[in-house]
């Protein structure tokens, strides 16, 4: 991490509900204006404009990305989710614009930062620290991170929550969901309310830094005998609901791995994939946010640093058992067993037609192709993600399959999808069958 000044100019976070709603309202108005202008232009040319194509333009996406990045909080977090899920399949210009939300957020001004810390630590907090860097070393959707040194020389990373984030979560989620629905890409018949409710619950948990500190400790206890991973320890004297103090760990971004040997890249992805299996089947505790910024790499020790445990969630026993059955069905290439597991998990239900079920199971089998053979799977040359995307689009368009699976399943798939994307980016080769062997009934 660097102590250099942030790349982006600081912008005050709108902390009141009214100011945040008005910003999204202004954004919707600006987008609507662009749609009317562009649609009228196409009509004058004798063309019939499509609403989705008018909404998903570079100009509108730029407005969305800039506004969500300046608001931070749940608004930016939801924008990140859209960007990460769709980034590989959007037109290049839109993917580039939305990638704005995966970079650092706009940090809050120094005055707003000091006011926030005064409320958490008292107005004389600067007298109790040997050093505090007012320039953040990172700025994300929920808070920004600063470097500090205690009077006894302990180096800390201080995560400071943006003001007003917790109070604005529910309205942010509802308002951004409205913007998403405006695109017409989500059918009106699809009930996304359970997912919106789950998103609100998770974001409230992420905004509770006392909970994150507890999860950090709990997760760390699972790694005591796994030397390949490092996680920071909480510094309790300075930790509160809105400020999280923890060890500052020197490490590099994962892009550093691109300069490492194939052997090192393979080893890192093998460790991360193995950690995922342990999360689901052993720990029953999943760090569900696949954001690449949550991983760092120590180039000297070759250890992986794990950060940000606000999105850590418990995995119910029933879900863990269901995915173990799903794993075995994929390894055995048993479609009937996979259908039973998918039904138990909630990936399909009894209302689906045989054709829809066959299509879902076909996608499931293809998604697990790395488990079939006991040899390294080359993620770097695989087109698996594109194939799954194409088959998913076919499932929704030709088979009219719109189904909202359980939130736990969505977060598991999201984490695994993020790991697949990372493995492809690193060109890693991983023996997934060998990693899964402890949970397979036959190897």
C-alpha cells in the first residue's frame, strides 16, 4: 500500500436521506433526458429505438458510474455488483466506464473525516496517536482506509465508515433497484424483492464494524494452521461501530502475480480454490465478496493476504450438504443426482418443466467440467465463462427460465465466479478434482 495522495479529488459524501434521494432523482432525470433526445433523433431517421439500447449508452453509463461513485455506500456497492457480474460480457466501452466502480471511490474531504473520527474517538484523538495519514491508502464503497501508528509503535490500518451510510442503505437499494428495472432487462414477472431484502441485510452487516471485527477474528481462527494465508488482527481499543482498527500488512496488489512464474500463479489459485472448498464444507463461513481488492500478495514470502470481512456470512448446514451432493454429482457426471441436489438447494423447483430442468442441469455439468479429470484445468485457455454466459442467455430467452435461487446459493456462486475470473486472468492451471477429493465419495 502507498501513502501517496489519492488519485481522485475528495468529495463530500451526501449523508442525509433527502440529499441521497435527490441525487438519484437527478440522475434518473438526466438519463431520461438523454433517452428522449437520442430516441427522437432515431425516430427522425426513420428508426425504431429500443428502450434498453437508449438507456445503456456510454453517456448514461458514465453518468451512473460517476454519481454512484460520488455517493458511495449501498448505491456504489450495488453498482459494483452489476459491473463485476456483467463486465466481461458488456461492450468494451461500457465495461470500461463501469470499471470506474471497481476502482477507488472518491475519498471524503479532510474536514468530514475529522468530524467522523471526532464522533468515534473524541475530539482529542490526535493526541493519542504517533502518526495518522489523512490521505487514505484506499477508498471503497462503505469506507476508506488510513494508515496510523500508535504511541507504542504499532502500525495500523484504520477503516473509517462514510457518514450516513448505514441510514441510507434501505433507500439506496430501493432507488438503485428502480434504476436497474428502468432498463427493461429484468422482466416484471421476476420477483427480486427477496434479493433486495437480502442485499439490505448484508449491507447493514457490512456497515457494522463491530460485527466485521468479530468475523475477522472468527475467520482467523480457522486459518491458524494454514501458513499460506495472512489476515490482520483487530486492534480493539480503536474499533467501534463505524471505525475498524487492525494490523497494517504490507503487500502488493494481485496484478503483481502476472510477473510471477507459472508455478507461483498456479500455487496461489490452488490455495484460493482450496480455501473456497473449506469455506463451504468445513468452515461453514464464506467471505462472499470476490472483489480483487480483498486479496493482496506478499512477493517475498509468497503468502496471500485476505482483507475485508464485512461480507462474511455463515453457510447453513443444509446448503453445505446440498453443495456436497452437487459436487459429487458433477464428479460422477450423474445428471439425476445433480437434479436432486439442485432441487434440495433451491436452484430449481417443482414448477419448472422437464426442458427447463434439463437446461439448468446441462449448465451445471458444464460449469463443473474442471472436476471430471484428475489433472490441472487450464483456466487461462478455457472459454468456460463465455460458454456459461451464452447458455444462460439461451435459458432465459428460449426456455423462459426466470428464477430467484436462495441468497446463500447466489453468494456461493458469486464467490466461485470471482475466483474463476481471477484464475483466467492469471492463466492459472489448477487440479480441481484433487482439491475436491476430501469431499468426494469416490475419487
